[in-house]
C-alpha cells in the first residue's frame, strides 16, 4: 500500500508528458475521492456512509477552493448565530 500524506493516498499519479497535471486521491477512510488539477480546480466525491447505497455518489466541481471554504465558514457562522438566537443550540 502506498503511504498516505495528511490522510490521503495517491491513486493515480501525474505522469511525465501528461497534457494536464492531475492527481487522483483517496481518503484513508475511503469516504472521499478527489481529482485535483495543477490549476486549483478539483472534483470532490463523497461516498455514502449510510447502509443505503445510492446509484451516484455526491460530487462537486470547485475551481476556487479559498472562496468555497469562505462560503462554507459563512454558512456555519450564520447557522450558529441563527440557532443560538432561537435558543436551539445549547
């Protein structure tokens, strides 16, 4: 087995002469896959963690990772503020 780096293992490495510099990664727990490109774009795939297997895993295409992370953090801050105000977070 290939050694992991930060919880990810390279499944398909970039090969010299490839037109696009890409990597296919898999998380050590097997729940996530990522197809990443040198330019920052990536496809992130989440496999089901429930006993019910769906026909298609969840997948998202992202080209601005920093912007996406900021958006997720903003949603989380909103969630906490809203439900704290409502008294539903304790």
